């Protein structure tokens, strides 16, 4: 199973740390983690190929689960799990 860490930086962008040395920055208006933060809702993708907002990076991702971390109605970050298998995550994981 592959994991990816997403951090909201001043509510403007996400920084992804896959290798510890390289960061990819995206505006909060882009990608699955951005959508999760904007909507304040969890997103479950059994197959990322069928979502137009998914942005491919260097990780071989086939399914994804993004869950917002919310405190006092403010998004502090997003927990983003990615897997190299289709259908890894379920509604039970999402809840």
C-alpha cells in the first residue's frame, strides 16, 4: 500500500512529500486533496482514472481516500491515502 502526506499551507496550497527531498505544490483549487479541503468532505475513489480532478504524480496510484482534518469548522489538513490497487478503500474506511 502506498501512502502520501498532504499538508495545507496557510489554506492556499498543498505540499506533497513522497521522497523527503522533493515537493510538488498545487493550489487548493486543484486535485483530490484540494477538493477535499474546499468541500470539507471525505472523497473515496475506487479507481482514480474516472475522476477528472485527480492529478497524477510519480506514485503509481490506482485508488485514493482523502479525509479532511477539521477543527472548529476550519480545515487544518487532509489525510490522503493512495494505493497501487483498485478498490482498496471502502465506505467503512471513509467513515
